[in-house]
C-alpha cells in the first residue's frame, strides 16, 4: 500500500483540538481559500464571511487529519489464547469524509470483519482504522480497499471483509441530484472468498440494523 501524502507535518499537541490550531500550513490554506472566495465575487466585508477562510482552514485541518504524519493508529494485538476462529465483526461504524473529486461530503457506515489466526486486536482499533482513512480526500471504492489492505497487512488474519454504505453530496446536491441514494462497496481478502463466510457476515450486518 502506497504511503499517503502528508498534508501537515505533524499531529496536534496532546490535548489540543486540531480545529483550534493555526499552524503555518493552516494559515496558507486560509489565505488560498480567501482567494477562492474573492474569485467567486463574495463580499469579504460581510461579517458572516470575514472569518470564513480561517474557519474553513481549521475545518480542513481536522477533516484531513488522516494525512498527518503519525496518524496511523497503533494496532496492539494480543494472543488468540482460546483459538477463536469465527468472525470478529464491528458493524455500523459511522464515518464522514470528503469526496476527492468535488470536496463535498460523503458519509455513512462501515462494517468491518476479520477471521483471526494467532492474534486478536482491540475492537476500538477497527473503528480507528476506518476513521484514519475517512479523514483524507477519498472516493468510496479506495476507502474500502485501503481499510481492507491495512487490516490484512497489519493483522495477518485468515480473512478480512469490509462493506461500506454511504450517501454522496456530490450526487445529491449537484449532477443527478438524487437525494438519499446510497452506494455500497465491499472488499474481500483471504477466507472471505468463501461464499458461506460472506453470507454470514452480511447476515450480521442485516441483524444489526
């Protein structure tokens, strides 16, 4: 898996919300977005718009924090002492991301499953992996594959399966303007190539709704 470009050289200081920081790169983003607003002919003397460039820059600082150096979660694992070989699944992980094509939001739920071998991982880490890749300019297909590839390489399980369901504002607010349409993508690794395993996981997703 290729390394992601680094938008910001380092993460925020511990205990500091990245949305509240204005480092050098964030100031550059604010200045450039001010230029976009000027090109659109917006009145930057309007009190509602005067601080918008800085607000947008801070928002991007947070929304794209998955590009930060050191953003990858540490996947601490522990021995599979009981030899559990069934599906480990976390369903209904809500996420928000920005479409790489239009920088408009897309959002929905990710369902993550793996079949362990020698090691298990804390369940919260699965949600953190989803969050890591969602906080980058994305397309849903790539998001799905990146989550699957990351877990497959780090956990080395018997299998991984990811299902992502999302709504895209680039399709709802512009273009065909079909509000409420949902897109589903999936990625399968290893033992989930077995149709029985895939059906078992999809049944878990349906029951969790």
